[in-house]
């Protein structure tokens, strides 16, 4: 009927149009143009009128139930009986199908998660129920049976529940599971610890259940160094691991914990990093001198007073080298030493084997303190070279700005920094030497020539500190008895050279390697001087980078440790760099961490029984826990209903209809132009 009316209107429009235009054209051409214009008007009217037309149809429909099955990710979790929620749900559906078939009740099964779309990463129960009802709005849907764990992840859509005007009965799949959760709360250890010495690492572990059997692993970076089982731990327990470090230096250690058996709900709190400084306990020092002198004697006396040092003084005599009046092999003493101090007044006259062993000692990471004249057989590893001036000069020495990089040269005396008192020290005899490339000059002669007197360099993996002069014992004679800074100074130098690689003096780290999105990230940093003592009152700038995004924040000092917390970081991999100016050097520490976007389906567990019962109470539905509860479904009202279905004409949505209209008007214009009617 509607199309007939549109045809009459189109014909009328064509009649009046051609009656008033072009009255002298031929009849055949008028008919052709009339048909084209008729079709054009007809299509335009369809496009204008059909969007507002609806057709209603009445018919009787039998009632049916909708069984809504939750297929979201959380349905794969296990319950206490050892079965997954989805497995239990499918068994329930099988029993429901048998029940409905026996009672002659029609039903349909719908899978849902975030609505009826295929999205299992989150659950929106209200949206899903509403979509089921809307989908069956032209059918006689009597009720919905909801099978879900009730873990809903959209808490802003409660008003949608009011739009559901049919009963929603809920199936309770079981009781909440009691999964264990083990976490590391703190790690306590001595710092520093000693090389090749057993040390205890105390791990404070928390559990949400008593009597758990766990395994704790200790890692040196990514190398597993220890594994230990702990049975029947309590909810809060202190567990001890034993660790024997085999190399000196600053280490980033990690402790991880896991259940010996069973499923754990959260694994992100199962590991923690900590810092460990490994130093030597009883250090063997060899002082080797080409002839007995006051400098070697005074240094020997100072170091022997330190209980952590074993000091051997070996001196050259006419017929060889002696230790406490016994003729010995320098080689035998050297291979047992951790630090070598050489004082050369004349020539050492060692064997080629002994010279080579000294080189190898420094190459493989041993450190050398060298005093006085250059031995040409060792010129390749020493930081200074001889100049054309051979004489010695009596001079005071001055510290350079490079000395600010080392706390050793900032000893406090009478409330004043030692640096300000260097010019007050008695003069020493210095040599005219020139520095090699890449040598750090720490002190110079107080002369216009500025001869280097104390210099630092590296040789392969070892370090060489050279004092180009003699009569340093005068400093000891000059000092006050109550302020033995000479003893402290040389003890500091030895501690500097025995403990660690002096280039690794700053480390910043996160407390964990990976975080959940929204979890705060804790940073901590330590700064050490060359003797591996912690340094306070420093400014540390932290830079966190992800792609083109950079976050900057200063760390706060607390008990010689620097800390800060960053909140609100999104998922992704982050790189960070901490920066600190120490002396004249900018030192940095780098690292990375990962923030994972844990799906909401994995962030909650169990059965949300209270949420499910709320849905049933708001919709006058039933609560089904066992097969016996199926009988309650029979009390729901089910009867035939006259359903009015509504259909819409959607011709205006077809793309080819406006294309035809454009073609028709173009065709008319083409004909008119050819016939000279434009």
C-alpha cells in the first residue's frame, strides 16, 4: 500500500512538472523524460519516508528460558573441589537441559562475558543480562538463569539492572577457594659481608595460611646460588639462608619464594631485590722495599695495628730478599697477597719471573701502591715516566680538584677538612716525573712546574696509586698524638684498594623487578666512597623513561640510604637512570622494571555469592545451589503471550538506491543537453 501511494505521488509530481515546462517537446521524448523523472521522484520519496515507517505484527509465542553462561577468564580458576568453575558450570547446564526437557520448558543458551561479544578479559553481568532481554524483546522470554562466579568488573552500571523486568535466577557454583599467598616483606643482612665467609640472610615471609611448605631461592643477579626448603612456615616467619660470597664487590642479589605444591593466587610479591657489599675479611698485604727506610717502616707499623690486615714486610739485602731475617722467595709471598705496596729507593733487581708475576697480579685485578722512584722494569704499568730532570726537590704538595672525587683526601682534623691543611704539612722529596695519558693527578708539587706527586691509573683490571717521592714519614712525626691522621690516611688508602672495584660506587634499584598496574614503585640508592663507606647529604636525581615520556624526581635521604616512591605508572617496560655528582664526576646507575597489565579476570578469585544473591533478590529470581533447587524454577510464571513484533523498512540504508537516483537525474540532464532543452 505504501509503495502504491508513493507511486501516485510521484506520477502527480511528474504531471505538474511537465505541464509547466517544455510544452513543445515531442510526445515520445516527453514519455522518456517522464519515466526517468517518475523513478527519480519515487526513489527520493522512499528515502524520505521509509525511515519513519514501522510495521507491527501480532502473534502468540510460547514461553522460554534463557540460560546465561559466563565464559570470562575467571571461570577458568579452580574451586576447592579441584574443578574449574567453567567445568562445574557445564555440568550444571547439562542437568538444567534434562530438567527443562522433562518439564517441557523451552530454553536457549547464551555465552557472555563483557556483554554478548567475544571479550573474555572482563565481565559485565548487568550489560549481558540487558542485551539478552533486548535481543529477545519480540519473543516470549519468561526468565533468565545466570551461571557465573559473580566477579563483575563494571561497578557503574547498576541502573541497568532496573531495566530487567523478568526474573533472573542465579546458580551458586560452590564455596570460595582458599588459595595460599606467600609474600616477601623484608630482607635483613649484614653490610658489608666478608669474602669466603658464611653469612646469614634473613628473609621475613608472610602467608595467609599456616603450615605451608615453601622453597626459597637466592640469586646473584640471574645466577641461582642457593635453594632451601622450609616446611610448615607460620603466617609470619623469619627464615634464614646461608651464603658464602666468592668474589668481592657490590652485588645486586635477589630472593624468590614459591610454594612446594599447590596454586598461589598472586606471584608478583614473591621476589625482592637487595644490595650486598662483599669485602675481604683478613687481607694479606705485602710491603716490598728495595732497602729498609723510614717510609716503609712507618707504613708497616700503621697497617700492623689494623686487626683486619696481615702485613708482611719484605726487604732487599745484598744476598736477596728477607722476611724477619729469613731469606725468602718474593714470588711465594706475592701469590698469597691481596695488596702489594712497593717502595723503591734504588732498584728492586727482581727476577724476570717475579716482575712478570707483579704484572699478572695487577692485570687480573690486584692493586698496587707504588712509592718513590720508577723501576724501569715496571715502567709499562706505572702511571708516570721519567723526565730529563733526575734530581729530587724538597717541596710541599697541593691537592688537585681530582682529589675531591675521593673521600680519602678529605680527612677531618680539629673540625677542619684535611685538604685545607695540606700546605701545613712538612715538605717531602719529590721527583721530576711526567704523567702518561688517562692518568688522574691527585696531588702536585707546590712549584711552578706542578710536578705530579700522587697519581692514579689503571692497568688492565687492576689499579695503581703512585707516590712519586719519599720522606712521607715526616707527616707522621709532625702530627699531634691525639690526632693520628697519618694512620687514618694510610688505612684509608689500603681500604680503598682492597675492597672493591672503585668504579662501582653508586647503585640505584627498585625493590622488585615487575609490578601490577597501579602498584607503587619503590626506589632505593646507596653511594659509597672509594673505601665503600656510605656517603650522606648528596643530591640524587632519578629519571624514569618510557618511550618519549620522562619522569624526574629527587630521592630523599634516610639513614644514609636514598629512597623515593613513584605512583600512577601505566603498563609497559621502563628504563631508569639515577644521577649524582660526586666530587667532580657525574656518576650514574641504570636499571629497568616492568609494569604488567594484569587482566581484571586474574585480579580477583572465588565466588561473589553476595553479588549473585543481590541480582536474584532485585529481579524476584531464585537461588540454585544443588539439583534439588531446580523445582523452584517451576514456580516462575510461564504462559503463552501475544507478542507484537515491529519491523522497519530499511531501504534508505541500501547504498545503491541513492546511486540509482543520482544516475536517473544525470541521465535526464544528458538527454536534455543532447536535445537542446537546457
